[in-house]
């Protein structure tokens, strides 16, 4: 299976720049996800690979074969790229049976009748729907329609599989089941896959690597654990998972530990840092809710950071409790296995549990809300 290289990709619609110098390489057999909020350019990037959009500048190469090179005025038509694509709407022909939907891409490629039958059976068998080949799309569930769309994309043995939010029309439980099934299928087939989503859970569970995009820019590329544990910016930390943010001023850095005086309380916290900062610089401290520990105010605890606070809200969400704690002007979100805490408590976290960013980079409340809705 081929390697995909995207270099210097730019795209403008009139005076509006939707892609700005996008660069990445997808390894052979890799499940690579483009993740970001609506309007960030992820689907446009996918459409440029597919040939459904023409980039303003840049190049795209698959398995060493150039598909696009604007400098050389090279553009390979969509039908000559041998790429399989599944759209968000599935785009099945409603007046055709499942089998007939799979015949169409093979007929375009002038595949013989005998080979058509073999390929269709193999594709439908791969997605577990060979027994439904005579049904029409309206006779199938949403999950079955999604599998038919995937079978149609696989039936002509594409070199790369492109998936544009294929699970977004499914309900939560079916989407979760489909994620597991899709990952198993991709591993079994070993096909290079480019996946577009705004759902962080999909990205984290499915991907070998993730590219996070904002406003037409590629902000960070890395393995799921790297994206979640070491987000490159506060915006990435806010979008991929939940995060608490505190602005402050750096007092000093010694031995890889930064001492930060928080704006909201005047308290000093210790945060592990390798940033080149000077005393007095504005900084942002970010801490994941699950990295925080709550203890009763009377408890004798030790740690790099022990902050006195109080419980505002407590919610039981099945496998855990979610707390909202008042810390100065901030409401701190905490995930805990303990559900009997109330009133005055202590918030405890180590220096390695927090992240430090230069500047006051707290995403606005509106932006964080939009990110939460999108994810």
C-alpha cells in the first residue's frame, strides 16, 4: 500500500484562505486522521487528495506518483487516481440494490462480468453484508448503509481509502460499535487510510497518528497519546479532551520546574517546563480533570501543589464523579472515583500533571464551548 505525501498545500476560495501551507506524509498502511472543528480545512484537504478540489498551490503524491503539482501545472483527474472514498451522507443510489451500487464503479472501470461478481461478493463479505445484496438502501439500517458505502469504496481495490466523517450519522452506541469494527477491518486489510472527523473520541481510538487543524493550519501531528498528553498549544489541549486553564506570571524556573503565580488567586503553583521563559512572563497553566485529586480539607496530604478550594457541583456519570470546584474566579473541573466529598476540600496535583504555555493562551469560553460541541 502506498505512502501519501502532501507538500505546501494552499487553497483559496476567492479572497478567503482555507488551507495555509499544509504538509504531512502518511505512511504505508497507516490510519491517519485529520481532526479539527468545523471550518478548519480538514475536508478540503481530503477533497484535494481525492481530486474533488483543485489546490491553489502545492503538490500531492501517492506511492511516488504525482497527482497534483501546481508548479508544473500537473493535475490527475479524480477517476484516474484509484482512490476509494466514503462520504458523510454515504451517497448510495436509492433506486439501486446493494449489488447494483457496487457494480457502478466496476462498470466505469470496464471490469468483466465474471470479475464483477467475484469482487462484489468479496467486498460485501468483507463488511458482513453478502446476504443483503438484493436489498435497497431504504431497507437497510444506518449502520448497514455505512458498510455498503465502505464496500463500494473497496470493491475496486483502491490504493488509498478516504473517509469523510462516515460515522457522524449514526447514533452514539452504533457509532461506538462501528469504530471498533472499522479499526479491525482497516488492520486486516492493511490499507492506507485518511480519515476526517471532528470527534476526538473517534480520532483517539482509531488513529495511528492524528493531525490537528485550526483555521486552515496544521497545528500538531502525532500519535494519539502524544496529542492528548503533550498538546502543542492550549487550543489543542482544549479541543482534544477537557482541560482547566489558569493564567499567571512566571516567578522563576529551576531544575525544570516553573513557579507560577496564578492571576485568579495569587497562589504559586509548580509546573514542569522546558520553555525558555523569563521571570514576569505571562503564562498559561493547563491541567486535565483526571490529573487532579480531591481530598477532604482535613486530610494531611503532600504534593507539589495543594490548593484549598470548595465544591460547587457534583455529578454521578456512571463510572466516575465529575466535580466543579471554586478556585478564585475559576470553576475547576475534576474527575474522581470518590463521590462523598462536599464543602471545603483540597485540590492536589504534581508538577508533571500540568502543562505550561507561553502567553495568556486560554481559549475563550465561547471557543471552548464550540470545541466541546464539535468534539
